[in-house]
C-alpha cells in the first residue's frame, strides 16, 4: 500500500486515498482529511465519525449510512447537511476507515 503524509503523520492509503491501517488515525489526521475535502469539523461532525470508529472495531466493516442514522441517532438529512453529496464515503474517509460496501 502507498504511504502518504497527512499533516505530520505518515499513513498507509489505498488507491482512492482511504487509510488502510486503523491505528494510524487520530483526530488531528481526521481534521486534516476533512480539510482536504473542504469540511471544517464541528462537534456535530464528530458524533458520526466517532460512532463509525467504534462500530468498525465491533463489526469489522464500515457502517452504512442507514446504520449511522438508526444506531447513532443522526438523521440521514443531517448527515447529508454535514457531509454534502456523498456522506457515507466522506464520513469513512475522514474517520480513516474503508469505504462502506455499496459506495461507488
């Protein structure tokens, strides 16, 4: 896997730029990834991102948009407002996780 520098951290990424090593992520890396796609993180952004990180450890895959909405309690409409156009893909990217299944 290719290695790239995000902020001051060297991380492993796939061909699309998604982190491939769970432990290389931290909130500063998340802020840098968000800034790279034009998102300034607020506390409202961190709730689904932290949920994704915790859920990934338990289930071994990135949660879908529907799961974030139902289990984390963040309405889908709000997720689209926080992460415009492709919220599941953007949340996974910022959270340092693989793209959810079904994302193009």
